[in-house]
C-alpha cells in the first residue's frame, strides 16, 4: 500500500533562518506531488506541484522554493524565512491515471503535516 | 477552474443526517466533484467523488443533479467525531485542485 511521510512534524525557526521540509512517498511510481500551506483559520493554499522529477510549478510567488530530486521525494525550502511563512505545511500525492468511475488525479493523499512557527 | 460555494458553517446533533450543499455553476464537462474532510492539525482526507447522479460509500453519499451545477454531501447519523471541515472541489484531473475555506460542521451531543 502507499504511504506518505513528511517531516519534521513541528519546528520553530527565527526570522531569516533557512527552511527544509521533506516529503517522501512509498508504494507508487511517478506520483503527482503537492505542497500546500494552511495559515491559522484559513483554507489550504497550493504552493507547488510536480508531475515528475525536476518539474516544479509554482502557484504563489514568494520566498519559498521546491525541488523534486527523486521520483518520490519532494522538498520545500527557503533561504530566509519571514514571519508570514508561519503555518501548517502539507505534502500530498496523487496519480494521474483514472480508475473505473474515479478520477484518481483528484484523490489526494496528504501527509501528517509540518507546523512551522517563525519568530 | 470551476469555483465552488459552500456554507461557512453548519450545526447538527448526534444521530441526525447532515446534508452539505456545494454550488459549482460553471462546472465543465470533464470535471469531477470531490469531497474531503479535515480534522484540526491534520491533512484533508478523501471522502467521496462523483460525476453525476448518486454515489454511496461506507462513509457518505453524494447527490448530483442532472445539471451538475451543485452537489450535496450526505452524512448519515453523524457522531461527535464527524465534527470537521468539509471541502467541495471540482476538477478534471489536469488542473490543480483549489481548496476553499470549506464548511465547518459542528456536531453536538
């Protein structure tokens, strides 16, 4: 079965420090990978998505970046954190192919999330 | 991308059936309707997906009228543990999914 791992679960970072959040998926090949962010009391904001190694699409211009060095690894980074980067970061995956009566590409499986507090 | 509109919040009591309606007036021919559930400090979890008419699984039912401009998620006999945020999303599998603010369902004893 497929599993998704995301770490660290929580972190507190000072303004201006770097960031690295990592996400790995097991049990599937060539998944679509996503990074979402949820600020307190708000909906999920799509930050980046990737359909393959080295293929990254950015939804929101900001001081964050993403990389996909391997098929099932997705990394969210920042060189210098801002206060506004605080939030709950979620990695997710899906597959592109469709099953019978189900559009699997729209069935996202999320990781447990990483709560980032920038002070 | 088809935009969705759903109530900000709903209240219910244990044992009642809850129906959450989502409007998606500009849904495209290739779009599917997908619902997610999110508990605090967790990622959303897939509940159900449909294209037209009715879909039922062990968790919920999804009703979609013929014009597909809306959909209703039905949760039978809710319990306290069903208190969560419910998101309605529409997409064709090639465009990225946009999560709105969802509907906060509060189930009381």
